[in-house]
C-alpha cells in the first residue's frame, strides 16, 4: 500500500513539473492512464483553440512511462480535426522511449518513472488552416492490447513566434 501511495506522489510531482516547463505553450493537455494499461480503442482527445492561424506552432507529445514499458519505442497515431470534425491531418509517429542500443530510458526520470517531451515531426513549424477550435486524438498503434507501462500521454502546442 505504501508503494502505491509513493508512486501516486511521484506521478503528481512529475505532472506538476511537466506542466510548468514550457512557458510559450499555447495549450497543454495531459491525460493519465490510471492502471498503466492503455487499450488500443481508448483514444485520448485534446481540444484547444487557435486564435491566430498565421502563427507557426510546434506540437509536442508528452509521454510518461514506467521502466517496465516493454518496448524501446511507441507508435502513436495522431488525428487533427477541426470543430466540424473534418480531418485536417492524420498520421503515425514513432517515439523512442528507450535507447535502442543501450536500453537506457530517454527523457527525465526519477526512480522508475520517466517523462518525455517529443516534437511531432508532422507538426514542426505547423500553421493551422484557419483560426478556431481543433481536436487532436492520440491512439497507440502497438500490437499488445492493452499496452502496459504507460502512465499518461498528452500534447503541448508551442507558439514559435514567442521564441524569437
């Protein structure tokens, strides 16, 4: 029981640290996977508003994994939709969770939990087609169902005009 309480405390601390890292974020959304078992049909949705579509942004994936995550990578399917449900862009990205050769966890970690912020290749220097509300859905595309060892996923939009 004490181990569960300590893990819950660590997850909360990591969540706070992850949420406070990027000052230029237009949006940050994160959803915990309480049982650390992500079912393939459990898409995580994040809705945000783009006020000025002319400004370029970068979308980052936020991933929290345990050391017992069984693969070195994670395939994520990301689907971006406008407020009418029209698909603007959809595709698959591979995120490295552990170093392929050494097996060392990537990202920042403490104990057996690790957090990563990974730029989505299709959304680097990305411009939305128009201002308004958008939703991005994330779904894992790994063979096991459920996928174990992931404690949470999310997205972060960074305004590139504020970085200049």
